[in-house]
């Protein structure tokens, strides 16, 4: 049997043995969850610690073939000082791999923690670990709560376990919704205001908590920077879901204390149901324009080369349904980047990558709305205009979002084709 070199960013189906091509490292962490690996790669990249043990990350799905396991255990696990395996589904999910890793670590006196891939304890996995129960539980809880702080503290604690004194904090629950600022952990609104320009208009940026958990924040950071360059104070808020009561109340509370002049939203779907009664949405309460940004699920090259533009899934999630809530559709500002190789952890990483000129375009729209914002009372509810009295014979103007790249000589980069309804009220 021959070995294949793992394709960057690809996942093996187990039909062929693959060589991940890694060199040995002090700490080896294996997981089948991309979010775990993204979180740790980002935490290692952003760490302020003067020195940390070398780190190797790998996706368990690339170690499905027994020969892949043999090679990786012999070359990488056997040379490590600490091995952490996060396993969803118990031992039966990766039986041969667990057997070989446990045998290697016990034989060579390597610290080993095998922990559940979800938030439910697993006594069998605990019995296979060589680290004390307290240490395994702490490592597990860092993963369960996730986020940049927990990712960084996991690596710091792992270094401490290897005898390298490093300051670390206990795992901290991650809020269902909260404030974010690049390079910081949990913060209050007063903390956030320290980064603001005195007297500048406020532009809220709402996005999914899952991005915060994984440290997959490049487009969010790009939007924050672009808003600042345009004289706005960004108010970044992550949410588990706008439909979830805890998230909705958190957003309501933040917006009540610091009302935004415009909202840039990167969450998908809608709070209201199509053709149904309108539901209360925290984005609607401030009574300001809500601009829908699109974090596309595909890669940029496919989008540019495909006459259909966005995928059907992206259109449904980020265009059609958000329109139900009356959001203003702008354009795709981010795509899943082609795999980049993280040299520090020797892991191919696929993550959202912001497109600067498209981010700038949307932030310029927000700057216009943010500077002009004068309170809800001074702006009409655009969603209700068709039902309110228009002068007889006035034709309603509508915009149709163009979901692919704008052609040469198109609508001046606006991302919208302008059209007109065939008749009043249609």
C-alpha cells in the first residue's frame, strides 16, 4: 500500500492512507471539529506569551486509515510531551487510533488527555488518560466553552503542565451574546468605549457567536477597522441567534444603553416568518437602517467565475430570508478562504477571509447612514411605506440585489440593479 500526501485543506475519507507531513512538536492536539482547530491556531498566533511549547494540530478525519494512524503515532505522537485528543462519539468513533495513541503514550511516559467532543462526560475516555482527572476536566472545559480567551488559556495551561511556568486562568463560560473587540477578552460597554472616538456616531456590528468561539474573525475585524477609518465608533456584538431569548435580551440591553445610528448585520435567516405576523427583532428596536452583510459559504474564485454568483444556500440564508425582516441587502464581504497553511501549528486552515474593497463599500454605506442618523422619530419606517398613503399614481421603486460580481459598465459598483415595479402597489 502507498501513502498519499494530504491535500491542503482536504479531509480524507479513509479509503487511502495519508501522510500529514508534519514535523514533531511538544504538544499534539487532535480533534474532528474544525472550530476546535481554528480556535487553537488563532490562539497560538495571537498569544502574547514570550515562548510556548511547539504545537501540532490535526483533524482526526485525516487519520481514519489504520496506516495513517501508525505513521502519525510513530512520527508525531511518539515524539510529543503532551497529547490531547478530543473525541466525539466515544472510543468507537476512532477505536484503532485510540488504541495506538494510548499504547504509545503509556509506553513512552507521554502525558495524555482523551476528552469528550461534546459537553457530556465520558468515564471510559477518562480511564484511558494518563493525566490526573482534574487536569483532563480543565482541558475539556476550555474546549466546551470555547472562544479566544479559553483557547489562549488552554495553551498556557498546557505549557504549565509541561513544566514551563505560564500564567493561565480557569475556563470561563462564554456568554450567549456579548461585546467584542479585537485583541481583548470579555469586556464591558465602558471598556469598549475606551476604543472609541469622542462624539463619533455609533455603528453596531452583529455576528454569530460561533465565529467568536473559533477565532474566525477576519471579516469582523476588517469591518471594525473600516468603520473607524470612516469616523464611526464600532459596536461589535456576537449572538448565538437573534431568535434566542438570552441573545435578544442582551442585544436589546446593549442598544438601549448605547443606541446605534446604523446596524451592520452578518447573521443569516430572519426573526419573522415569511407571510406571517412580524416578530419582535432586537435589530428593529433602535429604528435605524439595518444593512445585511453576506459572509458567503463558498470561496471567492468560484463566486467570481460562476454566472449564478452566490450559492442557493447563501441566497436563502443571507438575502431572501433577511429581507423578510426588512434588512437592506448590501453585498458579500467575505468568503471561505482557500486553505492556508498555518506554519506554527502545521495545520491547513479554512476560514472566512474578508475582501477589503467590498468591506469598505458596505462601511461607506454605514457611514452615510450613521452620520445622518437622527433618531428613530426622524426616519420613516421604510417597510411600511407601501401600506401608507403615497400620492395617487406614484410608482414604487424597488431594488434587486445582484449576487454575482458587477460587470463592466454596470451599476457603478453599487451591487444593485435598479428596477421599477410594473404598477402601483405591486
